[in-house]
């Protein structure tokens, strides 16, 4: 595949000539190290700290909006203090802290030890340590010995955040699920161990780093557990290419841009990077929890959004039996999209002419950790953007849509999520999620079926589960005083004069006055719109706005008294609207690991704050109900979800009218029938009147 790594800079643009970091720039390696050292200085030299996160403490929105206003007017804005936010433990204790560091003044601004049931996320070093602890434990080894596995069999550990059920779960724990590689091919490190789940599940205490108990997993149709028995051989189910017979009839598909890309990357990574493309400009940030964050999104220098990011996601599982009843992963809050970001590969993850952006996070020692190629930026063809043929003259006016893709891919143990912001030339933005990877599996006895899961391989159960995503949308449509409205279509009553045939219908618009959770209603074609009532469209006098196109999803099925429901506060409505508060970034709450609920968006909405013509924030939920198929194993074909934001009365006409027409001189497409001749069969009548067939090549 023809792909290129491209460089478009560094280009310095306007006020970006300042050498100091932009207020929205992610922390640099130097700032991460300085933050860790300042916290370390609070303790005696023999105290060992375990850092969970060191990230940008964003300035207040009020201050940043003032900064951006001056910046966009070409004036020098004031310097805003650079601050960092830190989560850390005293190593091998339960003493969990959060600190704010004023980097501009080189001082610790605050340092607070957090209370009970507030736990930090997992991280890569900790996961590896837990795997080692679980496999080294003598009681675990003794239980594994009962399986009588073939010599050389490799055991694999998947540590899971423990979850919550209110039963002896105050300490920070991990539930470990055990698997084996194919005993007939143990030397293959990429062998699919999810085809060989075991019924042994150690629980590890992260304070003492010891196995506190071993749970046995139910493998029948009820909650009963059996004594460990010798392993029953089963066939492998591999996904890597070496064990397949690749197709031989697939021709190369090259994506080439001979004149280079149409986007520019402005600024330097140390001062904050801005993307400029087809009238769009925005800044890209990166942190360990949210991964990529977009700031100051503007079209043709008009403000559209202040901040866009994936706020949270929750994956509750359907198996009601212990210990599976606690499986409800918060992949961002429990681990982090930035922490789990892939090193994207040219020609594989991103196709075409690619610009890569690195991320910078902290490791457990407080050292800067570069996440190479964490974000890729590229263009793609989006099909026809608009077209009309005048049938009277035969002239067709057609424009192809070009899209700009900002993409990151994260791996959460077994699962992958491909996350992308897409921009087009008609003033539209979409957020796309593609779910792939491998199902989380568990053992099941032969001949058994259960109603909460699907058998995808002999002895392998994949439990039903939901994927519920929450996108945080901080709008700034021509300013920050915005409102949320919903539009509905209603049939008109019959009227002998106005609607005698009963075909008329009208549209109503309702302003949301108070913070709340709201839902779609397909029977009324309910559509949510963000508006600025103080700015009117010059054509029709309507408020400028953007509509939200979000797919309907089945809300969380766990009942309202369950820990699943209490913790995933965003999972019960398609839209939440709240009044903006700087600290309210994460819809499931700041601390999701073994959380109890009460600190997320449902609680914020319950304040019933005014959200009309003021600074508002939306949390947009979408998701899928995953009932596993055999075709989802050993690796799942991508399942795609998309949320779109489209202008409504924001422009005075189609903003993509000025896109050049789609013409062959520009696109240089190739007519296949002239370049490649397929074999064909013809029928003719011979001199005897018989039908003859012949091949023609």
C-alpha cells in the first residue's frame, strides 16, 4: 500500500510565535519531570512514591477564553500559569493523593490525601507485577497443578479491575482470569489464549501485592463451582496470519497525494500544535486518561466548540454469577485512553499520506514516557459531497467530499477501540468508534448453554455485554452562552380548511431550561440542537446552531439499585446537559476504580442548574449491545458507531459550494475495462445450426 509519513512544519502562526507553552498545550517531558520532583520534595528521601498520573491542570475556561480572544485578534495575550495535576501513592500503602503543581512558580499548590473508596487507575507496570504475583503464588500453582497440563504449557494472566459489589471490596484489588496458550504450540507468543480459559481466578491485593484468595469460576448453567479437574484438550483458534491461508486475489489499493496534503500542522509540540485544514482550525492535546482532546475548534475563524473529548466508557457484562457480576470496565477511568494508545504503523493503521503526533505521559516513577505515533492525521475521500444534474441540459454539478481524520487506537487487554474525529468541508464533525479485538472469554462445560452468553468455540463462553460511550461536548457557538433545544415533528390534526387530507405536519422546538438527562424519541423524530440565541441567521432569522445526530442505544440493563447502574452515571440517557464547571470532565466521576457512584454526570444534572443561554456542557451517550457471534471469534470484525454534529442555520448557504468540482483531470481515475480484460464466454450458431460455446480472452 502506498503510504507516506509527511511533515508539514513546524510552521509558526500568529500569536504562536511565543516560546512559552500555549495554555492548552499538553505537558512537556521537562514539565512532567519537574512536577514529580516537586512532589517528591515533600517527603524524606527514603519514601518511595508511585505515580498514577501527571497531566495538565487546564486553566479555567474563563481565563482561556480571554486568552483565545486576544490571540485570534492578533494581540499578545497575558501569560497564564502552567499547572499540573498529579495522582500518586506512597508505594505499598493505601495512601492515595492528588496534588496540583504550579510550574510557573515551581511550587506545590495543593496536596491532599484522599479518603476511603477512592482508588487510582491501573497502569502497565502494575499489571505486569500483578501477573507475576499471581503466577508465583504457591496456592495458585498448586491449583494449576490439578489441571495436569502438558509439559511446557504456558499460563497467561489477564488482571481485571476488581469492580464493586459492596462486599469486602474497600481495599484496592484485582481479579485475575487465567488462560493457557495452545499446549500444542506453546512457543508461539501470539497464540490466542482466549480460546483456552481456565476456571481458576486469583484475587490480588495491590497494597501487599499478595494473592488474598482464589475464586473458582462457575462453568455450568448455575452458580455452582466444581473442584479443579484435569484439563480437557480442545482445538486452537488462532487469528494471526501465519495460521491462515491468505487470499491471493486481492490487488493493491494505493492512496496517493502527489502534491502533498491539504492540512498544515502549526506550531511546535512543546508549545501546542494546531491543525489547519479547509477553513477548520483546532488544537490537539493528549493526556493519559482521555487520550486525544480537541480545543478551540473553529470554522472560517468562527468559534464552534471549546473542547471535545471522549469522557468515559463502561462495559457491563451480563453474567449474574460470582465473580463475573462485578465485571463492568471503565476503560478510561480505570486505565486510560492515552496510557493504552497504540504506536500506529504506517500503511497498516493509517492509510495514505500520514502525519503522526506523539503523546507524552508519565510512568510509575514520575518519568516522562513518550507515546510514539499516538495520533495520526490524514485525509480520506468521503464519497460524493453534493450533486445535482439538470435534466433539461444534462449538465451534472458534482463535488466529492474530502475528510480530515484525527485517529487514535487503544488496546484494553483483549479489546481494541479505533477512535477518530472526522471533519468535512460542509462544516460537519463526526466522532467515530470502531470496536474490534478479542472477546473476553470464560470456560463452559460441554453441552451447556446459558442465556447470558454465546458459545464461540468448544468450551469457550463469550458473555453478552454492553459498550456505552460518553462524549463530552463543550460548545462555543459564536460565544459560550449557548442553549440546548430539541426539535420534534408532530402530525397536524385534520382541519376541513387547512388540512383536509390529513397529511400535514409541523415541527416544534423546546428549550431545555434546567440541567437534566434526556433521550431520543424516534416516534417524534426528536433531534437535539445546540444554539446561540443571541446570534441570528441572516437568511431566516433563526438562532445559529449545530444539531447532534446520535444513534439510539439500549440503556444500561442492570437495575437501578445495582452497583453497575450507580457507578456508570452516564449510562441511562442519550444526552446530559449541565452548567459548565471546570472540574467536571469525567461523566463517570473522577475516580472510577471500585467506585460507589454519586460523583458523575447524573449527580451534576440533579442540581437543576439553569442551562438556558449560559455556559453549558453536553455529555452525549451512544453504544451497542454486544451479543457475541461465532463470527466474532477469534477476532472481531469492526463494529462502527458514529456521532455527528451538523450546522443548522449556522451558515447562509451550503458551506461546501466553493469546493472545486469533481473532475477527471483532478482525480485521475482509471477505467478498469480498458486496463484489465476479464475472460468471457460467447455463444454462436454453427453451420449445422448447433449452439457452440467458446472462451474469449
